C-alpha cells in the first residue's frame, strides 16, 4: 500500500510544481528589431529604442518584474538580409518585431510575420500598399504615404500648378508612394507629367543624366520622393546644372526633413544651396515629455551612445517600444505566460534540410495583436491610436521652407482642414472637403530668393503647340470661320484671341484646328466635350456660357453680350417745344381737359358751403377751383 501512495504523491507534487511554473510570469521577454543601423533613420532609431528599453526595465510600474530584452538585426537595406534576420529573430522566440524602416523589406517580412503570427510594428515603412487586408499582422506607427501625398497634392493645388515632374526611387516605397500622389493630383485636376526613376544607390552620373533630360521638358515643379540621403545628391547635382534658380520649384516629401533634422548644427550652416526648397515633416506636438527627451538626447550624444541628432523617426521608434511594452504587460496579466508551438505543416518539411521545422508559431500572437491595436496613450510623437487600417491616426504635417541657412515652418497640413497657419488636431474629425480659399501659408522664399509664386512651367523647345479648336460655321461667319481654300481662320473671336495673346509676357505656340465641315453649324456641346476630353487644349469662338458646360471646362470672361433685344426702325423727326404733345392725339387731350374741368366743378360744389377758400368774388373762386 505504501508503495502505491509514494508514487502518487510524487506525481501530485510534479503536477503542482509544473502548474505553478506554467502560470508564472516569464523573467525575460524577447523583442526583435530589424533595421539598417548605418542610415539616417537607423542612427536615430537605435539609441531611441535602447533608451526606451532601459526606461521600461527601470520602471517598476510596468511589466511587474519581467525584463524586456531587445534583439536587433542589421539588414543593411537588403531584402534578403531582412528575411534572414526575421527568421533569426523568430528562432529566439520574440513576441513582436519592430521595423523594418524599408517598405520593400516590410513587404517580405510581413509575409513571415503572418505565417508565424508575430506582430510586425514599423515606425518608418510608409508604403501605402502595406494594408491590413493583405498583411493582418503588420502595424504602422508612422503615417502612411497616402496622407503625405494628399498633403503634397494640396500644396501643388494651393499654388495653382497643374503639372509636376516626380523624381522617384525605383522600389516599392517610391513607386507606390508616387502612385498615391498621382491619384491625389487627379482629384485636383493636376497630373504628374513625367516620372524620373532613380536606383537606390542614387549614382550622381545617373542623377545628372535624368535631370539634364528634364530641362527639355515644360514643367518646372519637381516633387522629390527618395530615401533619406545625407549627401543630398539630387540637390547637389541640381545646383551644378543651375537648376536651383528662380526658374525651378522644388518640393520634397519628409525624407528631406528627416535628413536635415539629423544633421549637427555645424552642417546645417552650409545648406545655402537648398534655398527655396519646400518640404513636409511629420508633425509632433510640443510637450514637456518631448523637450525632456531631447535634452536627454544631448547627454546621450556627449556619452557617445547617439551619433546623430534626433528626428521624427527616432521619436516614433521610442514610442513603438513603449506600445509593445504596454501590450505585453496587459497580455501577461490576462494569459500569465508566453508560449510557442510547432506548426505541423512546417514539421512535415523537415526533409528539406533547411531546418524550417524548428520555427515556432506564437500561440498568443492574435491576442497580442488585438491588444496593440487598442493602444491609446500619449508618447513623444503625440497621441498614439490606431485606425481600422492598423495605421496610427494621422497627426498631420509641418510645411517647411529652407531660407538661407534656416529651416522655417510656414504652415501645417491635416486631413481635416488642409493647409493652415496653426496645427489642427486631425483626430477630432473625419476628412472634410475644404476649398482652396480656406487654405493659408506664410510667405515662402523660393529658389533664387524670390517671394513671388513661381509660374511652374515654361514652353519647352520641343513642346507641341496648343491645339485650338474653332467652329467652322456656315452662318454668322463674322464671328469665326475658315477662309475657303486658304486654311486661314479669321473673325471677330480670332481677333480677340490674338489681342489677348499679345498681353502674355511669353510666347505661346498654337495652331487652329477647324471643327465642322463648313456646310452647317457644328454642335457646340460636342466642341466643349472635346476640350474636356483633351482632344483640343482650348476652343475659340462664339461659344455661349451655359451651366452644363461650366461643369466641364473653364470659360474666359464674356467679351460679347448676346441677350434678348428689340429691334425698331429709326424715324427722323424735327424736335420742337410741343414735342410733349405727341404721345396723345387731339381727341385724347380734349378728353383729359374735359375731365379736369368736370372734377374741378365737383370739388367746388362739395367745398363751396363749408370751405371759406371757395368763397368770395367769382374770379377768385374760379382760380381756386382750377388750381
């Protein structure tokens, strides 16, 4: 009997101990980070994340004794190394991966994160096609380029430019970002006329070749959307080609502000060649928490733990670590422990020799993902909340202008109010339809030091002439017609057009194209439709301004009135002092005089007995009666 009791006692103790251990909070939780260490973003993100982990581990109010262990992998801007690094981190049983900064690497790693159910949280991948529908475990703590390109399109529309040239890095970040810009410009009736694709290496000879060719084009507004470049090679080459003058306009996405913010003050003093460039910077509201961290950053630089200045991505990287820490704390409160399990499908692949069967799936990945998406706290970058697309709510953008050696904030943009002089909280409402008249910016200094709005285009040497459609009428040819047999267009409308053209301070090549056969009057609605469809660039003629037509095209101010009139013959007659008698006949005048006398008699009869004014000598009574 004793022999049976002792084994049962050991089994009970073993189950009790194992149950206690399995419910015990882990001493260490591994957190992965994938990014490029030696980059503009990486140099700010690495010390920021290390500082966040240190703050979390030293804060007794969070994680309740569990330590956060940050495992970082340098991918050197390589999609292949990024994939290898992701597998290395998964082998270490990380509960989440922070990064990457590259949108191209994010596309690849997101697939791995989906398969192994590990949340992937990026503070720098802005590609708008990284959607929650395709990558449910991908979360973004930076703003998507869909917002940034809406801000850029509002800038283009604010200055009334209709065509731009896009300088783009040829990868997912560049192509998808500039695709979003094209969609936003279409809403403003503007467009990207030309796209200059550059390799990731930004070779100076390649940049010079592309910019040289662009000088032969008409548009002079350039939108630059490339990766952060501390050498600023595009603008350096543009200066060599004399393209930083008042004939050119340069707009840059937030890669430029991230680059400039990472420069030390001594290097910022040599940015005179960037004068007039206008860019965007992700808006982070001022706070005591942010100011304290920036002061702390100065100390980190003196100690050598931070090698660059702090930029927006550094703030977002710091906040991202705290987001994961808060989520892990709540996850452990609910589940007590963190477990991983083998995937049966991966185990079946063990004969491949790649040891894929050793990869484990995070069993609590979905729960941790849901907790992260419920985040709501105020960090260094502002209020942190996620929308239904698993992107952080847009905090808007600062509009910056480089003037000599200073970087000025000339306005703000939000998806609620558009361009304004003060920052607007984009989280207070949904996107509204705002008009151009509501937009405001401070005065901007453009390339060359001018403050007047640049025209934004020139007539290129090989530019095709404007196609001007003119109605080839069969009647009322005085307005506009084609002279038979000469292919020459003339008429009153043509004379007005030519006089207006003389007032333009530059030459505009054009060619008239008759619309109609000259045997019958053409349909003017069809002519207007052809202008809207870009068959003609403009139309000149006696075209009435109608409501339905104004919805398709813009009209000039009317120069001829065609309202309803009455046409009557002119009779020559001699004027005299008795001309006032002409409206009525003699009989009519006699009737008027008789009625006048009759009324006077009636008044005298009624007033004679009671009114002293109607008494006295007959002459007086007669005068009173007739007056």
